[in-house]
């Protein structure tokens, strides 16, 4: 079955949401509509739709014009088994002492490395992206320093790769939460595949907004590999839930955004310990001195 996409951009959230709502009413109907902020500081939002029938380019052009947006870019996607493609294309990743791999590469686990099995699935965090890689390398730095990991949380866990990495170094449960139900299901599947059931507890939650996360605070280490906007919004809750001298590993931050994140967390009682850029992305290690 062919798949068609149609994308446009607009300045600001309100017009983007208006276009997204209008897309629901056109014919042929899209199978999905997404409205996303482009996290580059430009203030632009992207609106996209997916179709199983070729969309009406005239209707889309009129819709864009009504909302003062650029014309939709319409594309037909080739029929692809994306999970199979990911399995073929994603080679194992080494990050310090960690080795992230799919089951098809199980025979490549080097001696002395800590293996983290992550299958291709609908959740973020395979180790190939600069943010996940940066977080694993940051954890490696803290382990080298002997930072205690008695209580650990992974906020916005995706595949739970970071929670599982930390779980290799603590006898206590590690809490992995995500706002997305599918991500939580994927995380639970990965936890079982790595024989960490019970040692990594997966929760559906926005930020720290879960009774279990609240009960177990304060934490020695919190991962938050999300995006700049949510990271900034999370700073006060992070200060409230991280123990004194506890650490946070923050990523999902474009390099030009890093100074702002550091400044916001500094105002909330954190000092910068380490900063690393991998490609377009920055990972921060900060410590709670308040």
C-alpha cells in the first residue's frame, strides 16, 4: 500500500494547530496528522499528514494559503519494511563500557563490554543518536568517578536503554518513565529481553508526576533525554527530586540551546560538571549543590 506525506511549516503554535485541525476534514482523509515545534529556536512549527491515497494538492494549496503558510511538500514514500531496514542499517554502538546491539548482532558482543539489547521498535533510543550515545558516555564518566547509584530515574525513557545501563550498577530498582504509552510498552519489552524485569520498573508518567516516582525521591541520578523545552520546564521538579550532591544527565539539546539549559538549571541549584557535543547535540552532566 503506498504512503503519501504532506508537510508545511508556519510561525507559531496556534496557526500550526489550526492547520492540523483543518487537515482532519479534507478528502481523502489523512491516516495521521502531526504538529511539532522545530527545536532550533526559530519559532517555526511543522505540520505533517500521512495518506494511503494520493492527497488533493489543490485542497492542500488552498489550506496553506488560508493560513498564510508555504505550500505543502507532497511526497510518495516507497513501500519499506522499516523495522527490517533498521535492523540492517543500525550497526552496534560502543559507548564507554556499554555495547548497544540488536539481536541480529548478538554474536558481536565484545568480551568485557556490558551488552544492552535494543530491538528496532517505535520508541526513541537505540544508541545511534548523538543524545543517547552522549548519555551513555556521561554515565560512564560518573561510574569512573564512583558516583553512587542507589536511586536512579530515567524520565522520558524511550526504549529504557539508559535505565537498563544504570541497572547494571545498582541493586535497587531503577524507575523508567515516559509520557507515551507505546514507549512504555517498548521499554517493558526491552527490560524483559535484557533479563532486568523487576530491576527496571517502567511507568507511564509526565515528568515526575507519578506516585511511585514521588515516593522514591530523592534520586542520586536522573536521566532526562528529552528536548530543550521540556527540560527547561522540568528544572524546578528536578531540583525537588534530586538529592543533594545528586547528578542529572540531560540531553535532547541542540548545541546552540545548551547555554540556556545550563543557565536555567544553575538558577535551580545545579552546577555544570561536564558538557559534550556529539554531532548537533549536547549532553550535560550537572550536580545538585542546593
